[in-house]
C-alpha cells in the first residue's frame, strides 16, 4: 500500500467514527501488531468519561506514541541501511579474495 493509499484509508476511517467501541473501524492489520494498542486505546477512551483533563492526557499520550514511532522509523532505517552496506562490503571483499 502506498503512502497515498494509507492517507485515503485514514481519511475514510476517521471521517465519522462511532462513539460505540463495537462500531469503531480500524485499517486492516495483516501483521497483527496493533491488536493490543486498539484494545487499550478503546478501553482508555471509555474511561475518559467526558473529563477534559483525562482527554488531554489521552491525546498527549497518543501523540507521544506517534512521535516515538516516527523516531524509531528513522533510527531503524539508518540501522537497516548500515546493515545492507556492511553486507555488500563483506560480499565485495569476499569476492575479491576468492578471485585473486
């Protein structure tokens, strides 16, 4: 799925979200890694109970989780690039050793 596809799905699913947790729709998660987050998020949202302070804590917590995910994406990309560079360098070194 492209970034545009994700944006379209996000816009569609967030356009009219139900207050009933049983009717809240989430995007398809073929990896299953958001299951616990979804359950905890819905449970926490119910506990807000129209308290503006609780809502702000909830919203800030979600913002921090999102910022952390973005930071991890950046860090993980750099790590993957380094690993790939190392593999390519080792392969080239090996090829040079075996060809001489």
